C-alpha cells in the first residue's frame, strides 16, 4: 500500500481510531529508535570492552554461586 493510500484509509476512520493509530505508531517508532541507539552504543563500545580488561573484570564472577543475605 502506498503512503497516500494509507493516509486516505486512516482519514476514513473515526477520530478515536485515528488517535489510536497515531499513538501506536509513535510507540513503535520510539521502541525502534531505542533499539537503534542501543545497537549503535554497543557497536561503538565493543572494541573498548574487548581490549580493556578493567571494563570486564566483574564478569569473572558470573559463574560463581551467589547467595542472597537475608
């Protein structure tokens, strides 16, 4: 469906449904933007984490047993 056709179809909807379409579209766009930003950040920092052992020193504890103090 082309953009103009999509807009024409949305305009035929009642106002409440149009608002729903807009809100849902904005939510999806925000989620995608967050995913894109996280991916970019991970890609940017990947080499640092590979090379700098200080950034990953606590990962040595990942396989140790953890006991919660109560």
